[in-house]
C-alpha cells in the first residue's frame, strides 16, 4: 500500500459568478484503503468539491495531490472510478452495453471488459436485467449500473456522489457490501452522501462541510470522544448521593424509570456506581455505552452555538454582506 495520502487537498476554493463562494479554503486528507465520507447540508459545496477532484469543474484555487499526483494530472484520472450525482446513462443501451461502452471510454480492453461485466453485474445485483434497456430501469437500478460502470476500469480511487440515491433498503445494503469489499481489496472509496446512517456503518473517517468550510474531520470515535458515557437505567428515583456526585448525573426520567449517566464508557468506571446502586437495593434495568451518532455530529456542526439555530444552507455570506 502506498505511503502517501490517496487524497490530499489543500485550500480548495471555488467562486462562481456574482461572487458566490461555494468552497472557502477546504482541506481534506484521505488515506489509502479507507472509506471516507463527505457530509454536509444541501448547498454546502460537497458536489463542487467532488467535481473539482475529477476535473469536471475548475477550482478558483487549489493545491495538493490525488493518488500522489497534482490535481488535474490527466493520466491519473485513468486510475479513478466516478459515479456522478446526476449521471445520464445512454437510455437506448442495455445495462450490459452501458458497461462495455463506459469501459471502452476508460480504455479497458475488450477481453477485460467481458470478464468484468459478468462479475460487476452480479456484484450490483443486475445480472437478471442486463439485457433490458436503461430507459426502462427504475432509479435504483440505474444507480446500480452507475456504480458498476465506475468500477469497470478496476480503479484505485472510487469517487461516488450520492451512490444510494433512490435505492431501496435492500439495494443500499448491497451497495454498502460492495464498498466494504472495495476497501478490503485495498481501494480507496470517497463517498458523498446525505444518508448519514449509511455512512456511519461503513466509513473509516468523515468530513462535514458547512457553508463551504470543513466544520469537522476525523474518525467517528475521535469526533464523539467528548460525548461518550455509560447510561444506567434504574427503577424508581435516583438515590440521594447522586446529587452530590461528580461522576454521576441524572440523564433522564420517564414513568417509574430513571437514567443515570457516568461520564466514561470504560467498564471499570461504572462498576463503583453499580455496586452502590445494588447496596441501596435499587433494581438496575440496563447498562449501555452511549455516544453521539453521526446524525448528532452533523446537527452539532450545522447548528449555530450562539443562537441554537440551524445554519442557513448555501455557500454562506458573500463579501458584500449578502447571502449566497
């Protein structure tokens, strides 16, 4: 596995006409062989960043490397696989013909295309419909074929823009399995998606874009470290000693139950609390480690800490004081 970063973007900026700042100095680092998730509300600049990586859009300013080469290095693009958010597959072609067509455009030899077609159609669950024209496909079926075409050139880096859009729960699980398989093969997967629960199950690390800037970046464990706790649910009110404890607090009440929170998820931290509760004859219903979910992280990133209001979507304030 190469030692350099698969993606190393520095100070990526994009200004459209009328001074609309889509990206405001974005830094993103992705390691080889990991699944990296790019999150953000609509208008945050996610698709713009993906299009800059794939040279579909020219950055106003950017430095860094992709697979060890400068951004825009044409030969390196042959090592990419790309699924755009709004792809337009030729509707008059069958699913199998689309894979041959896209493979040919990527310079894949015919013998290799034949081998890969069968394997990829099976991988994305489209073998049964391979001879049907794409124009008759549902949105989910088009997404599956779109993912397959992104893999026709056996890429080192796979860039997927909303890959599970329009796909049913079964299809989303199958696509997750494909992403994990790609990771296990040593490929790097860069996924832009708004389905947070999907990304949380497969991503090694994530980056959250808000108004054209990176609000958070790291592993989910790193980003949720401060929120980790152990919750102990008991029957009845909390014992008197909880009020004076520096390690335990009441996290919630409901009916005849009380939830206590211990500010640590390590098993040894909660043992003295459990022992004290038992000594008081209190019934313990459950003990569970808890941390913020990816959705919690996302909402924290898009919420103004001063006002508590959700930050407006879009590219943020313009230099003249307007809003993009």
